[in-house]
């Protein structure tokens, strides 16, 4: 049952058009049309709403992966009362699984909840925006932790999505969203970073992307600049990464971009392609957004005018990429498209290293 006060009442029918095969896409544009590549929304959107979880006011921005033949989402749930099952918890994180990728079973037992154990006890909120990477037989999850000491990245590991182990705080404030590569490159672990430039005149602005490396997933350095905002109209003030996806052509990274106007901020979704052997090199960058807010459930919510990705699921045998995204920081939508078409879009705008 969808939430009557939000999801059902504002939802209107959308057309779900299967993306064409790659042979019908040239330079990221559909053959016979000037329309750029875009992801297509599922007609059941929003597929997960606050009404699907008791006491929730928001279920949004899920981490995502494939696990045991199913689509698995790690759902941030915001609780109306500021508590869950008698414990103080503005946010908890819950596993949801689906055979068809649309209808999900949500586990009421939280995989993530506030901790009283140092150093994680300094985090008072924001068990949200999970980034999941399958790596060396386990699943590594990074999420931001926010509190009086700032916003940092916290790394944990699971093999069964029933229990997890905290490994450490792996980024200093304010670097809230490190994203791991799914394999070592030249003998080292790599990640994408988006540290904020925190100063009086540009707080939470000018978030640039960097690449860092580590011998052990805990100690990071050798930082290299990758990409700044401003390369497109939809990504002027801020950008952010998700875990890279390996393809034959390069590392595909779904990103978000933020623009500003007199109406406030607008969050869109885009993509870039990194060199397989040297991910500090961008070999393709989508200049057009592949999804921007246009539906009522993306305009109306706790944070209006937002579509936000924390990852993607790839089905190479179907030439399909699925993005489970947050809608207005309130509910979850699904958009999908041709994987090869998205890569072609990125490669149609090839570029060099960071400037």
C-alpha cells in the first residue's frame, strides 16, 4: 500500500519506454531523434514509500547491489518519532530484497542503527546514503556519519547482510561519501572522494571529486584531483560519486550534480567513464543529465526537486543498468536504460584529466 498522503496522491502515470539496443544509439543520442539518452522511470514509481515501513516519514537514497540472485537495497529509514523500537534513532538502515527488482521485502531488523561504542558514538545522525561495493568475497559499505565533530565516512563489512562489522572511520570531516572500487588496481585499493571545501563563503559548495589509494582499506593517501563542478548546467555547484562499475570500456561512475536558481537547489543524475588502468583519467563524461526531477514525487517531499543516486545495478546480459534513486529525500524510484547506450553517451564527450 503506497502512502496515500504523498506517493499515491501525487503520482501520475508515466511512460516506461525500454531503452533501445546499442546499435540504435550513436554518440549517446537515439537514432532518428535529437533527444539525448535518458533513463526511463518505472511505471510503478515510487516503488518504496514511507507507508511501506511503520512510523517512517522517509525511505530514500538506497545503497544497491545484487546478492544471491536478487536485487538488494539498503534503505535509510527516517523515523517520525526520532526513535525505533524504544531506542533513540532518527535514522536506521534496513535490507530490502526483490526477485523482480520492483517489489521488495523489507527486513524490520536494522542492519544499521546508532552506536554507543566509541568512536562511532560521536555520530548522532545520518545513517543514510549507503555506498555498497562487492570486494574480495565480502560487501563493503560506506555511509556518512554526522555529529558535533563534523561529517565523516564510516566503513563496515558484511558477508550475509544480517550482521556487519565496523572497520573504522576512514575519512576526516568533511568528506562524507568515499566510494570504493570493486578490485585492486596496481596492487592498491582505490576510492573516489568528495571532500567539501568548508569555509565561510562556500559551505557545502565546490565539492570536487578526488581519487585516493590505500594498502589496507583503512589508511588512505596519494590523493589525486579528478573532476570539478561546472562542466554542465546541471552540475554547477556540487557533484558526488557512487561506487565505480567495471565495464569493458572503462569504470562507469553514476554521479549526482547540483544546480541552483532562485527556486533553490536541483539534484540531477549523470555519468562518467574512467580509464581501467588509471582511474585518475576521465575518458568520457556525460554533458547532459540522464535523469532530472520531473515527476510530482520528485518535486514534493522533505527535500524538494531531488533525484539522488547512491549506486546502480548492472545486468550485462540484458544490456541494462538500473538506478534505484531517492526522490525528494522521501521515497525510492527506479529508472533504467541501456548500459551500452550510457557508455556511448559518456564516450561521445571524451575529455582529459582534471583541470
